[in-house]
């Protein structure tokens, strides 16, 4: 499935990203990707119920997307969770009016993705936001 149009659209139109499953540990992929995007001017909104109330990358951590959306306008939902955990995240993304859902490498859920698409969200599955951002920067 060619996702290049959705990838380009997300990179062009989104600048505030809720990172679901953002770890406070600097060696974790979620932290590295969020730090990379933040260094390129993106607003990072950490979502992690286990770290709620803490601060990651200088940003307050929220327990859920719904709670984060009370404080920030979420454009993109970047998922660092297991594929099985994606359906409720997609439901929350739809309910808060997010523009897109991005499932990181190894994360896919076709049924949830179809639900998000039907609701008008752009969807990218099994891709790394950092890698795609870096590659697209070279082609702009």
C-alpha cells in the first residue's frame, strides 16, 4: 500500500504531535523520535498514563489523548504502542479532532486505520516519523 501521499500531507500540515507511549528514557525510540521532531520545530505533547504528571522533553505528560486535547490542539497522533492497543487510541484521535494518526515501525492495525480514514483522518502505518521526515527534508 502506497502511503507516500499521506506521509507528505502529514509532514506538510502537522506541527503539533501527541506522542502516545512516549518514554522518559532517552535510549528509547519514542524519546529519540520526539526529541528529533522537537528539534525541528514541532510541538511535542507526551501521552503516557504511567508517566502522567511528569515532564518529558520539557513538556507536561498527559494520561490520555482526551486530557492532552484539553490543553493543546493535537494535529497528529504518533503511536508508540503495540498494534493491539491501537483501536482505542484511534477512537480518541477521532474524538479530539486530530488530523492524522501515525503508527510507528512494527505497529499496524488495518481495522482501526480504516475507521480513522472513514472519519477523515490521514493514516500512516508501520513507518518511522523521524526517518520519513529526514528523507522528505532531502527532497523538498
